[in-house]
C-alpha cells in the first residue's frame, strides 16, 4: 500500500536516490526534494529499520521540517546491508493515509532487504571489476601502440606490459639463433615461449623436440638424450635415435634443465660448442645442427654455488634470458586466459563455448594461482566438465576446493565469496517467500484459491510452493 518507493545508495560523497517510483511505476521528477532526508539519514547511519504510523503525529519527528512541508504520514525505511555494512536503503511512504505500515511489516520485509543488500554488493563488485578491466584495456592498448610486435604470438595469451616486453624480446631472438634461457615458476608457460621462438623462426618446418629433465631417470638420461647403439648395454636390442639427433635442423627444448645430471652437462656443452655428440656405445662423434632452448624454475646460480650445475654450461645457455612472470603478477590477463581456455575446450570437445559468471570471475581473480596458467587451465577444464548449462557459476568450481574460503559448513565445501553470497540471498528470498505464503493462507483460513489471488499467482503454482515449503494448510 505504499504510494511511492525510493532506493537510496550510500556513497562517499553522500547518500543519493538511485531509483524513484510512484504508485503507477512512473519516475518521480526532482525526487531529492520529496523524501525526509532526516529519516533516511537515521536509517543509513544507524543500520536499523524505521517505521512511523503517522509521521505528523510522531513525537520523534515533531521538529523535522521536511515531514511537515511534504505532509508525510506513513513511512517505512529499511537498511540494505551486507555483513553489517549499510550500502543503502529502501524508503516507502504514503502521504494520504496513516497506519499503512506497521512494525510487523518491517520484520517481515527484513529477509527481502537482506537479499537486496547482497544483490547490491554483487552489482557493485561486478561494476568495479568491469571498470578495472576497461582501465586495464586502455593501458594495454596504449602499451601495444608503443611496443611494435613483429610476429604472431596468439598462443601466448597476455596483454600485460610484462608480457608485451617478452614479445619484444622474442621478436629479437627468433631470427638470431642464439641459445635462450627461459626462467619462471612451474606452470607459467615456458614451453609456449619456446614453441613461439621455434615456429616463428626459420626452423619452423623442422622438428620441435621437448624433454622434461625432471621426468627422466638418471640411468636412462644419456640414452634418451644422445641415443645408443645396439648392444651398448643390457637391453639395448636395437639402435635408438636420441632427442638431440631427432632435433637436427630443428629445435631441442630442455625443460627443467637444473635437474640434468652433472655428468651429462659436459656432453651437452659439447653440442653447444662444437655441434657434435656421441651416442652411447659409439666410437665416433656425429655432427648435429639443432638450436637449444632451456628452461627452469630453479635458481641456477645457487646450483652453481652448490656444485650441481656447471657454470660454463650456464654461460652457454644463458645468452638471452627471458623471465616469465607468475600469473599472480599479471592478473589483468586472467579474463583473457579464461576466454582462451574456454574456447579451446569448446573447440576440442565440441558444443557451445561456456562463459564465466561475474561472481566466478571474481572468485578466480581472488585466488593466488600457485600453479599459474597450467592450474588455471586445468581448473576451467574441470569446471566445463561438471557445469550444467553454458554459464559457469561458482558452483561449477566446487571440486577446486582451494578457490573457496576456509569457513563453510555447506555440504562440506568451503564457501567462495561469490558462492556464499548466492546462497545467502537465495535463502533470504526463500524465507521471505515462505512467510508471504503462510500469511496469505492464514488470512484466508486455508483457502488456496483466495490465497493465490492475493499473491497474484496461479493456484497450481501456489499448491507446488506449499508442497515445496512443507506448509500446513489451516
């Protein structure tokens, strides 16, 4: 029975009216002059609902000029809060009648106000993220204008200034075939950098051979790298071509070079210096022409001091050094990376490309990603597998427990900030809906038809909701 309704927002420069409507849902012009700001201020500052049955007779407002100037009578003002913080208020009034609003109505509307507070917080967060993305995009566009990129690096997703600097370095080293050392934490995409160097260069038509030095047992390392002849050792029943020879006229990428056995580092140095190698069991060396790129997450200078890595090999491999930043240092690239991986999933497995809900993007941005880009890709792949529909809501990431906060209690899964808010306003909405239905049934003494008319819903729909909430019919 409100004559007018307003949504007030509490902002740094002071409260303002965001929405104003009258009984006919029409906008109210010059709305700032048509409410009692003293009542609004009391609710916004105190965070408690305020109800007056007849403002003109209410002693609390007897000296309030706006009450008398506007001839306000029934007023109901509810705070919109999130975790104790007042974000705004709902202000309802009726200038013609007193007694329209009662304290019991304010109590009944509290769950709705809580729900609206959650929605308002979510909306603000979404627009903050969107604003930050627009700002970042402008910065990156400006940076791209300054940094001229020669080659196509579409498989290395990133527009952060640190990544643009890497692209510039790649332009230089692609055509000049010098050894490159790629440094960075596990999962940052060091092999993608190496592949970009190979496939943009003159060796693109030849083999790109990759070896993870962590994954090879020390006893098999020499045979894996340089090959062996038949009979060279027990079990060598046939000649084997090593990775160095497979990369002839192409590129050999040695990932986690810090884990290469010390005894083999000298033989690799021979390949770099002389372009020669010797298979296990062979008497003569063989020529080879391969470009060697190396990568590691370890501090090789420390390994040199410990005596587990050769300093002369370090100087040979580290002609050009590329430092790939961890994902946490270029979080502006996360939306681009997510889009890329979601498109890749759709391309590989068919179907429509899934999209991230705003709260899911906020969830991903809040996580530090110790596993970097690789961890992000695996997380999105998992979410795509288990998601229902084309929109990845926070629930789609429930198997990635690390994304969520520590305090949960909901189905044993920790709550993400976005997921917790979703559950909170859903529960508040359901409580409000349940209370409305119970009130209508009580008013009409269990007559479902009349209650449905009061609630402006179809009778079958009301029957389903009564069953859903397990309400007893008087």
